[in-house]
């Protein structure tokens, strides 16, 4: 899949992120947050060496990672609730690109779990860098609420993307 096709997949997912999926669409973990995370994940994927399939899984998980929230704040169970809502709403049915629901299930459920508490057994280890890409995209959106720490980022591609984004904003602000 070329970058152009990945862009189309990103746009399709972006259109699927709608108010009705969220308990508080305009809240801190609502539509804007989710679209930001999806955008950051897309850019991290574009500069990473993930396979096309892996990129699609990261983007899908980013688009729906918080739809199971029933409140803002720390909630280590909302990933599981989000996964259940993805299944209940049959969100996979609208996309032909998704071929590994086990991967997406792992990403969505564990995006809100501390790294040390995740089951990194042999069957899950293959998803580590994908989960880190999702977690990094989610963490980058903390810049929106002035709660970001560079140490939140796990992947060099995420740091590279953030550096580029900050350089872009710095140039545009000083112009």
C-alpha cells in the first residue's frame, strides 16, 4: 500500500469518528482528541518501518481507542470497554483492510494499561512496537492540555515526528 492509499484509509477512519460513539463528544477524550491521536498515529506510521497491515491496525485502534470511556480521568478498564463497543457496533464491517482482530484487540485493550502491567507473553510480544506507536500518539495529544512529558514517548519515530511538528510550529509562529 502506498502512502496515498494509507492516506485514504486514514480519511475513511477519520470520517467514522463521530459524536455518537462517545459519552462526551466535546470532552477531553471525545472526537477532537481521537482525531488528533489518529492524525499523530498516521504520521508516526508514515515515518516508521511497520508493514502496511501493521499501520492499518495502529490507525484502526487509534480511531476507536476511547469510545468505551464513560468518564474522563484515569480508567484502566476503558480499553476493554472500547473493544467491546467496537465489536458491538460492528465497526470492522465497514473496512476491508482489517485482517487481524487479535492485534487490534490487544492494542485497544492495552493502550490504557501501564507498560509494566501488560502481558508481554510470546504471543503478545509481536505487538509491542505497534502498541507503543498508539500509546505515543495518545501521549502526544497531552500537549493540548499542557500535560506532556517527552519521557512519555517510547519510539524514536514518535520523537522524530514530534520534533518535526514543533519545528514547524516554531517557524510559523516566528514568521
